[in-house]
C-alpha cells in the first residue's frame, strides 16, 4: 500500500520547525520560530494546547512526563505534559542550543550548542555530566547512543566527531559535511542517529546518500536511492530499528529496510519544501510525523509492514468449565451452573444486572448505591492586584495611586521585538516623567511604588529606582523556582516564588530578608517597610477559599510578623489586596465587598459594598487605590466585565467609604455610619463634623421623646465636650430628668478619671488582649487657628498669657478620638502602646452661676497664696531706667561697649508690673537685635 499523506496543517510561523512524539504515542509536540509550543493529540478533532516560551524555539523532545525545549533565551526549558506548564530550566548558556537528543535507556540528554560545544546533562539531577568544547564550528546536530556510551556531533566545519562519554576521548573524526558558519545559515541540518537497539551503528547523511558507520570496527555501508538527487538533511530510525527514514532538502522521503538495505518506499512533499522535523511513532503503527520550513505539519501512514494478529492463536476465554489466564487454572473452582449464570449476565445490559447473594457465601456482600461525585473547585491562582489577565494584549500590569504600567505585545511572542514594550505613566508628572521600556525579556509582571519600578518574568526581576533612573539592577532566581508575584513600595522590592518563599530587597539592590509562607501564594502588596501576603492556608471547604493574610514588617534586618486572617465572603475569591494612603491593610472579594483592617480594631471591617453602586448585575468596580484620609475609594467602573478596557482610556471615579449598616437610605443611619467610620479610620478634618453629627443624633432622639436612646448615645461616645453641649440642649427642651442623668454621667466620668475622649481604648488594652503588641499613640498637632477665650479681668500679664495659651492648646487638642490618634498604621500594629494623660475638664452645670475670678488671683495657686509681685512697692512704676551712654560719644571711654547683665526672674517680674502690655492677639513678636545695629543710623 502506498504512503498516505494527511493534508498539511498550519503549526507555526514560517521558519525552522521541530516535532517529536510523546513516549506513549498519543501526542506529538511541535515548536517553531514564533516561540510557541503546541501539544497535539493524535485525535484530529481536538485543538492543540498552546504555550509561549520565548521569542523562538529550535528543538523539542519528550521523556517521562517532561518536555525539553531549546528556547531563544539560550536555555533549555522544562515543561510538564500534558498541561504544558513551565517546570524549571535544565541549563543555560551564552549561545542557543540547536538540537536536543535524549538517551533511550538512561536519563541523559545531549545538547548541541551554537557556541561550538556539546554538553551531556543528567536529567535526574539537572547537572552537567561532561562537555566537549573547542570544536571547529557551531554544533549543528548531536546524537547519543541508547546506553549513553558514545555521543556523535556534526559541526559547521564539515566534520563528524564521535566521543566516548566516560573517558571524554575522541574516538573518530570524519570530514563529510558542507561548511557553514551558523545554524541559521545551514540548509543541510546534518542530523545523526544511532541504532536504537544497541547503538552499534551510526547513520548520517552525506550528499544524496546515507552512510551507516559501524562504531566497533568503523566499517561503512551506503544506502542510496536512484530516484533522489537532492542532498539528505534529516533521518530517523523506527522504534524497532528495522526501518530508516530520511528526508531531503527538496521534500523527498525515502524509507529503507535496515536488514537487507533495500528501499522500502519513496514519496515526496506535496509542495517540495525542505523537511526540518521528522519522527516515527513509538507505538510501531507505521506513522511518521514531519514539519517543513514553512511551519506546516503532516503525518504519513503505511510507512512500514504491520504484522497481522492471528485471532486463532488467542487463548480461549472459557475452556471446559474453566478459565486459562496467567497460567492459573480456575476449572476446579467454578461450577457448571455458575458458568451458565456468568454467560447469561454477559448478554444482559449493565443496568439489568442483579446481585443475588442469598444462595452462596461468596456473594453475600450487597451492592451499595453509587455516591455522587463532588465537583472539584480549584484553588485560586496567584495574581497581581490592579492588573488585567495575562491573555489580554495589550494589558495593564499595574494601576495604583502612583501611576500606570502598560504592556504591549507581551502575549504574542511572534511579534517583532520592537513592538514589545512597557509604558509607565505617572499621575503626578512633577514626581517623575513617563517611561518607555523595550520588553526584550518577556516581562509579564510589574509593580510601581514611590521608590522604584519593578518588572519581572518567571526567572528574573529588573528594578529601576525612581530617584536615579540610570541605576537599574536585575536579579535572577535559581533554576528550581519561578517568580509568580512582585511588589514595590517606598523602601522595599519584594518578589515571591513557587516554593512559597518571599525575597525582600532594598530599592538599590541590597537583599534585606526572605520569609517563608505556609501555603501557595495568592497575592502580595507593599507599603513603606511593610509587606502584606495572601496565601492558601488549606483546601476548599464548602466552596470557600481558605485564604489567610500575613503582615510582615522589616526594620533594618529584623522581621516582625502579624496574622490578619481574611474577610472573604461565602464561595468568593480574592479580588484586590493593598494598603490605603495612610497604610491601613485592605482587601476586596469577588462579591464586591471591600474591607479594611484598622489598627485600633484588630479585625476586618467591611466599609464599602461596591455592588450597591453599579447599574447592571454584570458591572464591577476595579479598585486602584483607597483614599482613607479623604474617605473615598478610587477605581474604574467596568460595564459587563470586571477589568477595565484599554481603549478608550477609562475614567477614574470615587466611591464613599461607609460601613454598610442596615437601612442605609435613612438620615439616621447615614449619620451613624459616618460616626462609626470617623471613630475607627484616619480621616482628615472630622473634629467639627464629628461633634455636629453627634449632636444631631442626640437631638433627633430627644425630639422623638427617646430619652433612653439619647442618654445611651452619650454613654457610648463618652465625650465631655459633646456631653456639655447636649446638656445645654436638654435644658432648652426642659428635659430636667435627662439633664440630671447627663450631670450624673459627667460626674461619673470625672470620678473615674476618664478623659474627654479615649484614643487609647482599643481591643489590645482590654482583658482579652492577645500577644499582638498594642498600638503606639502619637499626638500630632492639627493645623488650625487658635481662638483666645474671653476673660473677665483686664490685666494681661506674662503668666496669664502663658496660662491662656496652655488652655487654648488643651482645648484644641481635646477633639474626637480620630484626630487625637493620627497615628501611623504600621506603628500601631507592631509597636507597644504609649499612654498619655490629660486633665479632664470640669463638668459644667447650666443651672449654676459661674464663679467670679479676680484679676489678681492665680487659678492654679492655693487659697492662701497670692502673687508677691503685685503687692510690691507702689512707686515701682515711677522708677526710671538708667540712661545708657551714647555709642557715638567722643568723651565717654565706654562708648560702644555694652555690658549685658543676666536678668533675674524678679527683674522680669518688676518690668512686667511696670508696663502694661496689649492683648496677646495684638502683640507682635520682637525680632532679635544684633549688636552691630547700634552703630547704624536711622532715617528720620
């Protein structure tokens, strides 16, 4: 029967294309100049599995459950079969590898390098066993014998080399090929092949013939075909070794029988294109797969004589009351009636078979009903926050409050190198100018912070410090790990790998630390010196992802860790992870609920349900940043998708941050939501709004005759200033009973020693405090104008002025809990609390008269103590200051000399009593006078 060619199929772009079969013969793998790896099934109805591994690929081979590919990045990539996922790197070099040859019986691989070198690799340990260097030209092809005893290579200087692997000795050298300076310029691939049985014969092409070289006595035999005049370029033995197929540079196929050296069949490519990939099916079905230089693929069938299986030679299933199988006779164990029942059951449908176990002990076990199979829910894969999926092109690598990182042409490896680029835009052009980078290394991950820009692929990261743009640096990881996540902040550059490790570097390349995470990583984000990592803490439970969050703080070379848990909804996945503008950890699930982890609360609190702000059920909100200080969430509204479009450029909008209380449409609930948010988050300028909202809630309860609710509200907030204002409002409404309760509450607060507000009242300070360190409270003055309180006395002394300023400062600092604790989030999470005390203000009773304060009384003095300086000599005002000598006097010997005696406290008091000063508001600060100014003339 003649050879049958299947119709040509498109496999790769035009250029060198290689092909190989899997060990089981159920799949064949191709690679080409577009950098793609495609795993095809022998079933033509299935689509190939596609994987991009680089700019181009030259050779592919498969062994066990791994695929070995020679890529354009000068390395041998390892992929898994049949998924096609990356499984590491076998080796790297300075030049590409032109061919991969695998040993049949041992785990060795021979690599033909462009850099005039042949390498022998151990596939079990992924280490170099031996190498043969300093060849006369680039190595075009390589072959290794089945027992890994000899290796042969063809080089660009036209020679054939044969070495012994153990001793690294050159056994034979022949000149039989045409010379060429590069594999890219070679028309003849000069493929070699050892006999698959024992490797005693080496086949290699020489012009339009095939030479068979005996590796024991170096005798040669020639295989030729009179119909072929073109040079042979590639050849391959069948798995049994009985057939040898060769292809020429003009698309001719010739198959010889190795036993009698006769031509078995001859055929030709339908387009007469040069063949660059050829392999027999290892199952021995007589099929050959091949590829040409235009990236086309086809399969030839009926390329060998197939042995027919004689049905009569098969063993009988039932032979005289028994089975004969595996040399075990079951004839004495089965009765005639049991055989008849078995034969009758074979004729019935499966659904009608019944097990009758009451008649014999051997069938006493009843059949159990089949259990329904639980659908498998995969673990959430790792992803970069604020990035779009990998299959989109172009796509966003990162979008945050610093800028936008875009990737062009990164998904299609067949595009021109010039079209693959990364663009960086900054929201504030005064911070940094935009950048455009050529993506030569196929970077697929990116992150931008205030300190640096980070891009990475699976094997290395590149960092560009924003302070100095010409000091970029890169870092490669080991061959056994791949980079899956990156994060950048003002002080840190972090990247996570597949072996559950997170490595931390400084902005300029110092490796500061590395930590281990107890599970597969999901997401990662950084802020200043803090890193937040989300990981899988367990398997799927009732459809819920078991994701936990860890918080790491890096101070110098020290590391602190805090477990935060998570806030995922039922059967949801993690959608966004990051920090607010003040450093509060935040996360958002696929249900649209954004939660924050305020340091004072020590728990996740939901603060915004983004689904309430969408128009259609298919819309989503793409979070870019959280403005906690402005009580807003920045992001993009996506219509019908969860990721923003690339063109036209989407518009960033804001959503308010408010906890989703029940009945959120009412005014009362809106005020309660605001009070809750202002009390737990670091929001700017909330002092006045906090007091007004609190009084509105109190007044609303009073107007509705809900005195118990009003009193309860005052107990909850426990703010002395608001309590006094509420007491005045209660007096106006003539609610004496409620006023009495408020007075008692104010007295109780004073007796208990509580402050007007309690900024240090947190979860950590209670009896249920955990081992986590309590937050550190740092008081920061609020930028606001001080107003002087009215005074009944007229005399304004320096002491009174100091007391007035102290009183005003205390009054302005007595604000709500949020403004008193304008703390750094990370410090509050990891540092110990520092308690501070303030003297509580006295409760004011509106029904009592104000005591009169005399001008000559000190508020802080005891009753029997008076100011001695007010009871001094009444003639002190008439005292004259001693006149000073003129600095320009010609008769005074002390002219120009000034003796400044240190003034005592008593002198200052006397001067203060002599001269009345203006009010502190009208007083201007006196500048310090230099000594040389005394000699200067003033204009009149």
